[in-house]
């Protein structure tokens, strides 16, 4: 008998034809994060089972991170807001890579804030670095030059081992990537709370500047136009990436699925930025999309869906760093520093020549068609044939059940106003303790790792209330940006908490003299499968929409990050709000902190006994309960108008928020080493309440002594209460009859905390 030998055939490529022939093949849809009904929905759309490549595309594009399937029913209300802003109109908004706002003089500004939370827990440096890289490419894709970044961060308790694992890496990643790009980091936050232990939040914001005529949109139109992939080669890093990581809850030991986190190369991104801006200037780009979450799956389907609806791609033309990658992996890879452009045939040679000049790989991988289908081939075999809109825009929509949790009433009844308070003689020690607490202490350990002044257009940065950059050197036109959120307030009342986040950010922009014009948001919440979390989310969206309508500022876009919890412990609901303001002339701005001796110190706004959710309750009593400070949006609007009109009269301005008047006085003194002597009569009867209440719509300002009456008249004209507290000067922070602290001692308490723990 002839010898028989076992042979192992190579697995057959799963093509569209094969998928039609074996409809019963088992597929790993659950391992890719799809639900059973979602898988059946895909089969129904296609009229057959999906190929493995199609399954990969749908799985990442229908993930929570990419499709907003649990949140879009609530987000749609933001589209009801007016598209007009105090500066002009919104040129691009929700649904684009980033919002674009007209700021006058033919200039527009684009800005957006996004999350990279779960990848930054798994691999802190690369997770944070690629978060910065991704948001920068979103801004670039609008036709803008990126000019500044910001980083709202949240961590577990400062002393916790895991905080000391993730915090240094995250800060180094934000700084390392942004510094290499030559982008100033002009602001952000670093907040500590036990609920973020095991689930830090890394939100990244970027601001870009463009002329109106330079605006570009993500669409693939024009049959026969060529599709060009350019930038870094595609590798195995980030397969599934943030698409998978951000769409599930962490258990106590971390995420169950651990796709490799993307690896960033800021030097390639810098080349990509300059190359792309030259491509725009040459007029050879008809449509463009960055490759971020979901990689090629996202770029191809979104471009086709937003254009004429048809695209053909030769996937084997994609330049690879790893030749062993299967087509499914290429489609899911979230390798960084990549862009996809749609280019008219006559412009292809010029496009490729510009890329070659910048040493950026560029390859024609496909073309726009009139088929109405996204069709992808692999070595001549069709592996994807889908309606692009079904991948990019028409995914599942869930109306998750939500309900006010049973514990909410008890939480709000447990008011911090009933907690034991310190005696007057103990307020000095309390102030020293408070200024050194993790959330109120000096953050220089973090911000000194960032270049805040590169490019030469930074006007204000940390520790100012807001970041400010110059847009036009000749006129002085500029913009200010702030990000804020108090998660404790949002836990106590998510509707009011979201409004308070907006109000604080709005106020911070106004203190520098800017006119707030628009917002972007990053909504960080726990599992949407928990009705209590979904109630928090729904209430926060409703609160944000109502506040934007009252203040007249549109939502230009943003990001939703769900499943932020470890086991059963959800993070504090954290709707981070970024406010953009316009400054007519950055040389006429109001600085943060006292600037000279002998000036009058004034408190603008009314102080009430509002201690629930406060930093005092958190630090001293580890308490969270009651209702947050009252929201008064009309008072915020009046205060902002006063601060804008007061530019030139006011010599300094600092908002009152976390830590109340005590923290504002301390930070104002420490900014330039100028002391003050103030009295609390007219603020509140109880000195403790006067110093540590966190009532909103307030600011601490200074004016020359000779201008006090002019300042009073200005405040009266705007209907803002004003209290003259005292004057600047000396080397102490002194509150008459209450406390006196030498500024050297105060500075030591304020600056020692982070270095003592982090080294």
C-alpha cells in the first residue's frame, strides 16, 4: 500500500463567497464584545453570516467607545442647542472629528476633549501618550494647526500603591508626547478620590487654529477619487485597543480582555502634522480622516458613509510593520500616527511628492466608487462587502433602563452642614492642612514635566485659572480654555453637578477677561448596564443641555467614556466640561493672583452656608452627602460680563471653587509672594463658613485703592454683590481676629505634598 501521510492545509481565507457557502460556521462574536442580538443584526444586514474581516469591523465599530450605543439617545439633545455663539457661528459641530468655532477676523478655532482611560491603566505611559496623539490628529483632520493641549486627570488616593504606579507613567506620557510635538500644555486638573483607584481617568484636550477657508471634513466623495493611507506603518500594537478596552468594566484584577495598548511615536506625528498642513496648503486633499479608535475599520467606513457611500480598498497594499498580520488584525489595529485622505486622481502625484518630502510613507490603497458599498479585497479575494453606514453610523441604539437610585435620598439627607466644625482658634491649622491636601496642593510636580511655553504664543497656563494662547500676533486675538468637574457634586446631584462643572469652567475662562463661547465635554461614568449609573448620565446630559441653553453656549462635540468602574465600584460621575473663550487682545487680560502691594481686595458674589460635597468635608471628615452648592447661571453670566468689562480696571482675578475663599486667598498670595490683610465682615457670620464654603458665582479680585468706587459701580451695574475685604501687602496671609500665617510656612505646606509622596 502506498504510504499515507497527514497533511495540514492552511486555513482557507474567509471571503464573502466562503461566508455565503457555510452560513453555519461558528464565529467568536462574543469574544469580540458583541451581544447575541447584535450578531444576529449583522447577519440580517448582510443577508448572510459576516466574514471574519467583517466581524472584526462591526465588533470595533459597534463597541461602546465608537458607536455611543448606550449614550446617543441622551446626547441628541445637544443638537437642539443654537449653533450661534457670542463670537459668531459654529462652522462644524457634533459628528465631525472636532467642533469648529468662528472667533472673528477670518479665524476659527477647533477644540475637543476625549478619554483614554482604560488603556492608561493597563499601560500608563503609552496609554496617556497615545491619548494625546489621538486628540491632536482629530484637530489636525479639521484642517487646523494644533496649538495647545490640556490634560484633565483623575487618580485614586495619592498614597495608594496603584496610584503611585499609574500617576508617574501617565504624567510622563502626557508630557513626553506633547513636548516632542512642540505643543504647550496650558492647563488641566489632577484630582484624587478613592473611586478612581484601579480606574484612572486620562482626558486629553487639544486646540487648533485655522482660517475659515481651510476647514476640511471627513468624507469620501467623487467617484474615481483615490484613497491614500499615509503616516506610520500598521502593526500589531493596539489590535482592538481602546475600542475593546473602553467597552467593558474592569474587575478587581484589571480588564478581562487585554489587547495590546497602542505605542506612540511623537516624532512621526510631528512629521505627519507638518506634512498634512502642507497637503492642505497645496489644495490636494478632498477629504480626510485620522485613524484612531477602530483604525482602518473606522476611517474607511466613516469616510465612505459621510461621502457618496462607496469605496473599494485593496487591503494588501497597506504598509505593515508585521507581515504576519491577518486581514482581520489589519482592520482592527489601532496603530498610531496614521491618516487617510481622499485625493483627486490629478493630485495624487503632488500628494505623494509632499509626503516623500517629509519622509512620510504614503500608499494608494483604494478609490471612491458609486457602488454604495464598502468593498475590501485581500490579495484579489473579497473579504468585506458591507453598506458603510451600517458599520459607521447605524449601529445598535440602546435605551438602557435608568432610575434614580434608592440610596440617593439618604445620600442627600446626610448634609455636611451638620458635621462638627472647628473653633475659630483652629482655623489657622485647618487652612494649612487644606492647602496641603492632595486636591488643593501645588501641582508643579506634574506641570513642570510639561512644556507650557513652546511655540511662543502661550499667554496664561498653570496655575492660572485658564490657559490662554495668542492666535494672531498682529491684532492680539486669542482664546482661553478651561476644563473642570467636581465629581462629588455630580454624585450628590448629577443634574446640578454637570451644571456646576460648566459654571466653574465658564467662570475660569471669564476671570482672564475672555468671553465664553462654546463647550466640549468628556462624560466619564460607570457601567451603562447599571440603571443608577444611566440615571446619573441622563441627568448630567439634561443638566448640561439646560445650562448651555441658559448661558448661550453650544456643545461642539466631545466624548463619552462608560464602564469606568472596578468590580461593583463605579467612579464618581465625572462630566468634564471644557469651555472655550475668545479674547479680543491678549495684551489686555487679567492675571491670576495678587500683583502689587497696596491694592484693595474685593469679593464678588454672595456666600452661603454651602459645605456639602466640599473639599473640607472630604479632607477632614471623609464625608460625602447633602446637596451641592446652588446653581445660579444668571449670576454666573453677570459675573462673567463684569469680569470681561473689568479688564484694565481689575488688576487680578481668581475664581472661588474648591476650598472656597481660603484657598483663593492662599493661591493669590502665593502666586507672587504678596501678602494680604482681610476681614470677613459682610461675607458670612461664621468665619469658618466665610472661608470654606464653596458657593459658586464668586471671584476674588483686586483693584487700585483709588478705583474701589469705580469697581463698586461696575459690580452694581451688573447686579453682582461686592464686599471690600482688605488690602494686599506684607509677607503674611492675615484674617482679622481669625488667623495669621507667614507666606513661607504657607508655601511649604502647599508645595510639599506631591514631592513627599512621589519623590
